[in-house]
C-alpha cells in the first residue's frame, strides 16, 4: 500500500497529456512501471488514479458483492464506467482519455491531489470550488469524522 502526500498544479496539453510533478513521480517511482487505473470519482467531478495494487485491492472488495442483487449490479456498472489502464510515457506524462477528461471538466490547468492511496485529478477551477465548498462546514465535518472517541478505542 502506498501513502501519497501533496497537492500539485500542472497543465494538460492539447492532446490531454498531463505532466506529473517530479515530487509526485518520485513518490510513485517504486510502482510506476506497473501501470495505473483511471476512473471517474464517485462523489466529485474529478478522476481517480489508482496504482495497479490499489485497484486490485478495490476489486477484491467489489467482487465480494452479490451480482444477483440489482443495486449491487448497478453500483458495479457505475463504479467501473469508463475505467481505463494508463501508463506514464517516456516524458513522464499520463494521457487522460477524452471521455474521462470531459467528465472531470479538465481544460488546461490541472490539480493532482493525493487522497491517501490514490491521486485525484481535477480541473483547477473545480478543485478550488470543491475546497471552498467544503471549507464552509469543515470544522463540523472534522468533529463528526475524527472526533469520534470510539475510533481511539479501536486502535
């Protein structure tokens, strides 16, 4: 399992290739040759980049769902919609497939944001809006999520 750190701004070129920052590539170096899976995010208009190892772990969870339950089947279809395998090219860029780029509204300015074990890929304007929107109630959210004393008892 990999734990990524940082938020990085970069640009997408006319073909949809995104150049990753050297700091982020350095963190990915141990797994960069394995390839990655890119997909639509579930809750936000952004993309998620999984290492192959992280994707395999996620698929273990998804494969436990009973496919004869309609809501499970609907979830699987939506969760895996547009999933693609991507790799870094020799110049250190990742090509964002056009359909996924359109889903995330990626134009030119891109934000790569570490989200623990995956990377979120955002159009910069959408990222700033999501951060601003979340800031309004972040204190309440932090208290609700992290202020749970039961979590301390679990460790």
